[in-house]
């Protein structure tokens, strides 16, 4: 599964400030009727980005300087609330491949890893430094390095953390459970047949 390994995530960063950003604010429930997820990216932070008449509000995800960013820098308890997988999936569809935050909703962080998105945590002071740098110089190239567990860019080198099991799944390329099952379909069928025979 070498082609699935997630070791370094590079790119520009988009800062989204605010604590307790729950999954309904990330992806409002009324858009969960989406079944193909093709349009999911359009609804990320929808209520914070758009007025009722569809006009745009001031929000980092609406700013041209942050379009194409692949790293989201957030604050404490990001992704709290419901367990909806639409929230990390919509962020991934928008182009986010890593999220650096003070802390995460536990289920949200787990759902991120299932999509190959690295969710790493840093201190509040370091998050502020990353957000300030991204706002001051939006073209700054950052690297989230899961081997050294650092975020580097703009002269900064920030230590980050994530649970060992999730980190190993990304580093080893075993985060995509569906792909793993398909790659080992023969072994799975053989095991199922063997188990079925034992219960006859």
C-alpha cells in the first residue's frame, strides 16, 4: 500500500478562527441529502460563508488568497458535535488534506483518518502563530510532516501530536479500509469459507 502512504502534506494554509466549531457549522445538516458528495465542497462552512440571499460573507474559505489551500489551521475542539462524516468529507472535497488544531472532536478526527486526512494537534500559542503567518503571508508553503511530527513554514517549526494508531495508519498506507479489503478479497473469502465450515 505504498501509494497510499501519507507522510508529508505540503501546501498553503487557510486559517479558520474560533473554538468549538461543531460539525453542523462545518457542514449544515440540511445539505446532508447529498449522496454522491460531488457538491459537498460548496457547502463547507455554508452559513458562515453566505447570507440567506446567497451573497458572500467575509470568510477565509471565500477569500481568493486561500483558494487551493490544503492545510486548515483551526482552534480548540474542532469538529465537535455530531458524528456526521459529511463534515470531514466536504473539507477533503474542498481540498483539505491536513488539519492542525488545538484539539478535535474524537469521532471527527477518526473520520478524517478514514479519508486519509491528517488531523494533528498543537498548543494554542503555536496555533495562533500558524494562523497569524497564514493571514500575514497567504502564499507561505507549509509542510505537515508525520515522521518528525512537525509543521514547518514561514520560518516556523511547530511540534504536533496525534494518536499513535492513527499516525501509523497514515504512515503505513493502511487508512483506507475499503481498499485494504478489496486488495485482500481472496484471503477474506477463504477466511469466511473456513469460518462457515467450522460452524456447520
